[in-house]
C-alpha cells in the first residue's frame, strides 16, 4: 500500500480502462449493428459508427495513451464479425491483427482482459436468428475454440459475455438494439437468455480445457433498482425485478439453475462456471410506479446531477451496493466498467474520485476487489445513442481524430501512478454543497 495516501489501494491492484470492439474499431461492416445503424430512427440523431475511434487501423496509439495514464491493465473485446465473417470461414488477417494489438498491450505493460461477446453478432449469424438459433451454442463454442487456439497465450483474463441482462432487455424487451430475426418479446428474450447462459458455459469449459489457470468471468451490470417509498406491493414488485435483473444470471452461473418467472430449469454444465465477478456499475433506476410496460423510470430527483442525455444520477453509494452484492459470490471482484457521459468533463473528476472512494472503502471492509477499469479510455460509439454521449478520459474529435486528455484523465493518471489519492484531491473536485 502507498501508506501516505488516505485512499491507498493494494500494490497489485489493476488500474485500467475498458473498451469494446464495435465501439472503437471503426468499419465493422460484417456486424449486425452496421446494418442496424442504417435503419432510419435506430440511432439518435442518425449517427453511425463510421471510422469510430480508428482502432482497427491504430489501436496502438490509444493503448500507448493508456500506458501514459500509468495503467497496468486494459479490457477490450474481440469482434466475432471480423474473426468469422462467414460461417466457418475464419479470417487469419483479422486474427493476426488482434495478435498485434494484444502483443502491443504486453509490450506496454497493459494486462489484457478479453471479452468474447459484447453486444454484436456477425451478419450471417444474425440472419440465422443468432441467440435463438438451434446451433448457437455450437457456433459460440467453435468461435471461442478458435480464439483460444490463436490468441489464448496472450490473454490474461477472459470475459465470456458483456452485460447479458442489459443485452437481453435492450434487444428483446425494449427496441434499442438490433431487431432479432425472430422478433422481440418476453418469450424470445427468455429463450435467448437461457441460450446465452449455455454459450457462456460452453465458452468457460472451452477456455479451461486449454488454459485451466486462466481466470474466466462475465461483466455483469449491477444496477440498484429503487422502489418508491410506501406501498408493500411496490416493494415486492421491485424486489422481483431486481432479482431478475441483478441476480438471475449470477445465481444461474453459480448452481446451474435458471429461475425464470415461468418456472425453474437446470443446465447441467453451467454450475460454477466463473472464477471472478466482473461488475459494471453506472447508476440506479427507479421502479416504474404504477407499473408500466417501460419497467424502469429514469426520472431522477430535481436536484440530482445526472450524466448527459439523462444517463442517470451520479450515485457513488451504488458502487458500494454493487460490491457488497458481488461479494456474496465469494470470488475475486473486478470493476469491469464504471464511468459517465460528460462531454464537458465538469462532473467526471468527482464522479471518478467518489466512486473510487467506495471501491477503497469496500476493500477496507474486506471485499476482495482487485481492479478497476474505467469506461472509457476514449470517446466511442455509444450504441443507440450514437456519439451523443462521451465517456472518454480522452475526448475525441471525430473528424480530425484528434484526442484531448480531459481533466479527469489527468486525475486518473495521477491516481494510477500513486496507487491511490489523498483526501485533499477529493476536496478539490467536489461540487459545492455535496
Ligand atoms: C456497456 C458499454 C457502454 C457503456 C456506457 C455498458 O452498458 O457495456 O458498451 O458503452 O455501458 O453506456
């Protein structure tokens, strides 16, 4: 520990940022999102990902910037659509490109955490119905096996699936993500969810067969779902919702049982298929009350400070809630994402410090948090919100591809170097009255 700092983190703590392939690479023309972006009204302001943050051409430049921030880790994802652009047709040049990127990360002292599935399908897979297709588990397993064989020696930690519940909700229950071939709706959503669990389990065992020592987990979004005060029915309903959103996946990965509203079933090879808990934490939601099909109500109190585009109230105590929740599973924990959209970077500095303070407090309480990956290193394509929300520690001018290190980026650089921060650092950035 760096003893002089009030908030000193353990020596081996991983300090990083997180990205996802489609959001930064640019020109992922074989992806379902590439088509979805072109559907009128699908993306806010008609934005497209285009060249994105240019990682397919030059990820190295931003990885160098991550190293300049004194980071010792980075979480990125692989584009299935690049690795397997045709069914069973693997693209060696794309695989080699990823070898280059991962090798560069090692050279820069950035430990790679690699996500296999982050919200995107190859077009050919989407055309078969992807998560609803009969052969999806087999397909996912083959893709994983190829990645493990070709790149596994360079991967320190694996994330099989990013935010499974968010993906299911935004794609099957709401209409924010690409429309599935077989349509949206609860029934399809629940089927997709159980298939995604099977994919996860297949990937877990595939990785473990070759690299038994490599830690494998998922990045699970934890979102406190707050019930309105008063009214027992509301509380019960809220409890059920949060169970489904926050607990369903983790409990299923723990004992293999799927506890769906329609009944319980079991997947035999699913139990105990994770070595760590990846926690993505951003903000909370309110339960919609009275009940509405929208499920959540993202109206925040009048005096709340929220991220750009009403992304959610800055709610650092939710980080502690997330970590306490994660600790019940008895495995090491990594904060695999945390950040806020703040184009002016006027709130992100105190967002960063207050959330890290909660991480520190959790560690002091004995919760085994081993790393923090800020979302994100550089502004990137925010899915259905296009470029309207900027999460980067480096601000990006899309046209010129120029980067500017934000104040919060400078702060993170200092924190990563010192292994923590002082009470005075926090006082300097807190807004008056907070
Ligand atoms: C996702 C990221 C996304 C971030 C910010 C998370 O839900 O994993 O892909 O960019 O939130 O919205």
